[in-house]
């Protein structure tokens, strides 16, 4: 999982404190920027979790599809022939033999 590879969590970013230096950055600006980073980090983690779930669902579908017997081409060919024969018989019945004379 990706969270195992990350160095920081959103909570760790939030709780990080910096020492003040003589000519350091404004703490308020740093806090605002870290708030944006935290939101992005949380969004990233949420999207990642959704992708992992979707990936697992798709893998299950592929496995299930592999277990189902696949129709053979001879069945579909005879089915098409049967449909055409039935359609021809229906046309003869509806329009009479005039079409085929």
C-alpha cells in the first residue's frame, strides 16, 4: 500500500512545529501553506483508496469472467441461421409466396 511508502501523514504535517529564527518565515504564512498541503494530501489519500477498491473489484470481475464458459462460434452461427430461417418463414406467412416467385 502506498501509505507504507509515504514519509508523512496529514496528521504529522498538521502537528509539525518549526523553530523561530531571527529572519525566518512568517508562521502564519507557513501555517496557511501547510493547511493547503494537508487538504491535498487527504484528497490524494481518499482518491488512492477509491482506486485500490476499484482495482480489487475489477480483478474479481476478471476472475469471475474467466470461470464462466464462453459461447462457441458454432452456437452463434446456428443461432443466426435459425433467426434468418424464422424470418424467412414469417415473411412468407405475412406477405405470401409473392416475394419469392
